[in-house]
């Protein structure tokens, strides 16, 4: 693997730094190279390239907004032995503490970025002599993403959709429920879903959903801080409802009150926020059920029962 990395990165030096890391899905290792230190994520599964291509596109999109720091992506390389590696900038990180408030502000800026671009584009179109397309990055008017991204190792259906309720119901919840059905054939879940589907549209009757670029998997293990501020990593991005981002943040903790107040100062809660937050947590409980097994069945059912009351 190291010979292949040297060749693909065009470096004569590839020396492990002794820094390693990894999550439930991939392992990682940092290396010194001719041009600086890189972090290399390794995954030997056959779908690793799809997963890493999605992560690279996610990091690139967040980087382009210039709102919140992410590691700069370098390259996805397929291994001759199967699987792939993803090379990115190495960042010295520690647990998030000092910069919680700043992360709240910067995350709100990330979520507002596309709306600001849309407003700018509409303004430009109304100005004589100013053509569209003056903006630095593409503006998203729909929900989805230009490539497949994976939440964990499960690929997400990111096909562009005009309607957020349809996108979330079909391409997020239905997709996860199909996997649950295939693995467990759970009748109770099936019956609850047939009731819940009918109730989802009314949860959005008082809210305007503008497509926002999301990290997509923002739990406490995917945030940290470095010397100059907060950093987020391991994204599963798409354009969706900004509220979706906060669902998993609230499930596993790791975010302080100052994070939430700074975020909501810029992004005030809309009517019905608490109920939609549960609806968004349902996706993550189902996704965990599909990744880690039946321990997450109870939480999934509880939310569905609450929401159909």
C-alpha cells in the first residue's frame, strides 16, 4: 500500500507519524510526505471508493463555503488488494470545549450559505447587465447532492428532488425502512410507518424549508477543535432542511448550551421544531438499527409511536 501511496501522491517520503485514529467504519494513519503531513483513511470493503468519493465531495463543498473548517481533501486511491484509501490534510485536533460557541455560529453560517447565494442570484437576475452565474459555487434550488454520500457505510439516495417532504420521506426514511424490512421483516414498524407517512406533511405546514448544505452526520465524534477554532469531519453531505443537522447532535450529546444558543441566534427555531427534531432523529435510529442491529429497534418504535399520536 505504501508504494502505491507514494506513487499516487508523488512523494519520495512517506513516514508514519505515530498518529492513528479511526471510527466504526474505517481506520486511519498519519504520514509525513514531501509536501506536509497527511491523514490516510483505509477501508478494505468493496464499496469503500463510493463512500470515500462521497466524503471527498462533501468536504470540498463545505470547504468552498468558507464557513467552518474541515480537513482539506487530497485524493481517493483504489488499492490493488481491494478497498480504497482517502488522503486528506492532517490536522492536530483535541476535544471540542473552548470553541463550542464558535462552532454554533459557523454551523449556522454553513446552513445559511446557500440561502444567501440564492438571494444574491435572485438579486443579480433583477439587475440589468448582471448575468446569473456570478456566484463562486453552484447554488442549490433543490434537495439532494451531486454524488452519493454514505451515512456510516449505507449509501444515501441523493437524487435531486423539488419537494423536501417527499425527499425526506422517500429518500431517507423509506430507504432505511426498506433495509429494516429486508433484514427483519418487522410488522409493527410496517404498520406504524403506514400511519406516520400520512402525518409528515402537516409537520411542515408552518415552515419554509430552504435547501441548506448539511454536514449530514454531526454527532459529537465528528467535531473537534484545533489551535485556531472548531473543525468538523467525516461528513455525509447533502442539501436539505437545516433542522436535520441538529437531530443526531441531540441524540448522543457532546454539544454545550453555548453551541445551541449561538446557532439559534442566527437560525431561530421555527414553530413545530421539537416534533420535526424527533422525525429527524428517527432517520438516525433506523440507520443505527441497520448498522448495529436490534438494540436500536426500541428507540425507533418509540419515536414512531410518539409521532403518530
